[in-house]
């Protein structure tokens, strides 16, 4: 989840600029789901991102908004003329919560929808990246991460792809 809030710094050049905060929650406690809508293989799945379902996520984002507001206030004390825009209407919890709900978005690094783990604990693939109950099928992308990484997903996916290639080579009959 990501929230963007910006403050425009007014004044003569070179003091004109933009102070912008991009608040990203890297490990949300809320969980979503991906489900089939029908048996039709061409039908799009039903995706529920589950944003803000866990109360701790809202509290974390609230704290981040308040922190960014305090940082902007400190910058204003240095003499920059600041005009806030695209920020909560006030510091009241209701206004901050409304702002968060209206601005929350994804950064498109979906992960953990097909997690690796024990089947009885909700795992979909084993430690060899094999899908439980489907012979000959492995999954090798960010969907198998047991939890979302706190960094960009590209490097872990590349490492996993290398490991998956090794696993496939070990099972190939030449």
C-alpha cells in the first residue's frame, strides 16, 4: 500500500520546489485473496486486495502521515514558504483516516498469493516450488513468498528463478 502527500514550496528561484512524501507500507497485516469466479479458464479471477482490513495498518499509516506533517513543519521553520496541497483536511483522526482511504493504492509488487509452506498451514507450493496436488507444476514468482519482502521484489525473484532452474535440472532425465 502506498500513500502520497505533497507540499509545494513557494518563493523565488531556486527555493521553488516540491517536498513530497511517499508513504509505503511494505508489510501490511491485511491480507487479500485471489479466487476463481467460475470454471471458465478465460474468466478473470476475483481479486480482493484487502487494503486496510487490519486495524494496525491504519494506525501505521496514520503515524506516517503525522510524521511527514511534522517533517514538513520543520522544513517550513527554515524559512521556506510552504503551501500544503493533497494533504488531510486537518489533523483530526477522522480527516486523516478519510485521506488515507481516498489515497491508498498499490505499488504493483504483488506477492504471497501462492505461498510456499506446509500444506496444512495454507501453503500452496513446497520447498521445491512444486504445487501441492498437481504433478509436474512448479511456480516461480513472487507469489510463492511466504511473506512480502521489505525491498523491491526483483532480486528475490531472480534468486528464486536461479534456484528453480537448478531444481528443474536435477529432475531432468537426459
